[in-house]
């Protein structure tokens, strides 16, 4: 990979351009790194109080009553963002979609259980649990490298 840097005080803003023949893991990592720099905090509401939430401290996001809730160790907070907006903003190396209504922080997961209907039950370090719908099971297994075959 060739990297060039052009520093000039005439530039009004920073612009990043990537030229590549195909999207691979290294390009995804670069994009996720850049996306991760974009979102330093979210504002969540609990009652009448506004709270500043750091993405790393959020266990998962889920939809509830036409809104999106961020669940942390300190409680649940209503966000103004939609789930699809969060999915675009958050780095895919840290956050993954579990279902149409849940995005999880990979660093807050503790274990998985297979369900009888082909879904997975995800257990968080906090004790909470959510279900991965069949549509997203292969994506989770890929990210966590659960598809590897054992030598034998």
C-alpha cells in the first residue's frame, strides 16, 4: 500500500481519498478508523437530563417506542439518531447489527447460545441478552471468526 500526505496551509479542510482496485479488509479498517474519529460522543436523554455518552461505554442500542435507546452501565438513554444512522456513524470493528432493532458493542459481548430456530442468543457482560436474527448470524460469525474449521 502506498501512502501520500500533502500538507498545505491553503487547504481549508482535510480531505481523504483512497484509490484502490477492490474493497478488502485493510481498506475497511482504514474506513472504520476514520469513521471512529468522526463520532466522539452522543447525547442521550434520561428524563429531563441530557447526558454525554461515549460510544465505547454503550453496551448496545435498540429501538423502543419509535425511538432509539442506548444502554450503558449507568442506565438507558433516548437518542435522537435513528438506528441506521448510528450504523453508518459507528466503526464496524466495534459495533455490529444483531437484528433490525439492535446494534451491539462487540467489546461488551460475553457469550453466545444457539437457539432452536437458527438464531443466536447474545449475552452481554452486563447480564442483558438479545437475539441475533437469522439474517445477521453469518455476519456475526464472520466478524468473530466463528466460521473457522477445526483441524482434525
